[in-house]
């Protein structure tokens, strides 16, 4: 062993406390990642919905313009 005192040696209890602390940090990180994932999903869903509304509007307008052009011919 290196030249240190017994106060510098980790005990099983120290390791158990560290393991518990790491588990808490892991849970916090998972919660944060889950929230970020939900936010990204929400933003993507809004964006796709907006694209669908825009595309539908353009397609309907193009359809009516085509019908009007055919009728006025």
C-alpha cells in the first residue's frame, strides 16, 4: 500500500455511500433527459403539424386553381 494513513483508506460504507450518490445522480440525469426528449418531441410535432397545414393549404389552392383554369378555358 502507498504510504498513507488509515483515514485515507475507503471503507465498504464509503463505497456504498458513493454508489448511492451515483445512483441519485443517474436518476436525476435520466429525468432531465426524459424531459428534454419530451420537449424535442413536442417541438417536432408542432413543426410537422405546421408543415402539414401549409402543404394541405397549398395543395387545395393548387387544386382549385387547376379546376378554375380548366373551367375558364
